[in-house]
């Protein structure tokens, strides 16, 4: 089993729908992250959390919210999805050391 | 605005040649530097980390860091077709540690 698990792996939805992407990890790391990847734009940070009570905005947080339900779980929500949120979303974890990230397999979201 | 810049490529090299990938970053207090490799449709995987000025070698890979010039590079010796991928440079931007900021990536193509 993967150390960082994302669900769903693929999702097609319509404009205006609420969508939740979930991430769980078995690595025991305190830090969790959500990134978005678009062709030619690399990985852009949406939100990150250094522990259960800590939530921080990243580069592109508008239109997104997150919840850190437990040390091992970090979910990303799109309250009202729009087509330009169509992208590949990655969850990642790290420990409190030098910052190396461990990625999930990605969730491909299409908003029609 | 914290920035990480990479030449998007594509960088094309013949099999057996040295591939040189470059990255510049905007903040002098950056502490940790990483190179990730990403195959199309897959999640990024860490191939090198470097924290102090100089060179760090791991097999066919060498990372070079020059903090005064705010420059980090990755050399791949004896390039193989399996090295064909997008290479992402990532940087942490403060001494307390924060989320990684990624460059847009350089696409490498190794021809046999």
C-alpha cells in the first residue's frame, strides 16, 4: 500500500459542485501539503499544515479550503468548482527536518 | 514574491552525454534545495537534496549549489533514455522551514 493515499484518483464534475479530495498517510509525518499541477506551470502550493492545529495558505489558495482532521488526514475542498480548477492535484507529506516531500499518486480533477 | 526559475526546455541530449539542468531562486535565506524527477502522469520523486555550498554526488547525479549566486544545478552523467522526464527544482524559503516552492520544470529528452 502507498504511504500517501489520495482519493479519488480521478473525478469529473460540473461547474458549481462541491468537491472534496482526501489524503491520508501512514508515514507518521506532521506536515502535509496540497499542490496543484497544470501543464507548463509546475507545482503550485495551495495549502499546507505543519500540525493538526496549523493551517497556512500557499501561493494559490483562493477558491479552495482545507481541513486537517487528524495527523494522518488532510482534505482539500472546492466549495463551488469552476473549469479553471481542472488540474492534477497532489498531496504530500514531510517530517519537520529538511523539507523533503513524499507525494501521493495524484488526483486528476476535471470540471466541466 | 518567492520565485524559482528554470529553463522549461526541452533539453535534448544524446545517450551517454551529460545533461545539465539549471535553477535560480529569489531569496538569499533559502536553506534547502531539492531536485525531483517526474515522469508524465506520475508523481514527483526525489532524486537529490543539497543544503550547503558545493557539489553533492549520488551515482550518475551531481547537484551543485552556489548560495551567493542563488543558483543550483543538476548534472546527469551518462544520460540514458530512461532519464527522459521533467526535472523540478524546489526550494524552501526561510530558516524556520516552510513549504517547498517549485520551479516550472525542465523537460529532458535523451535520444538513443
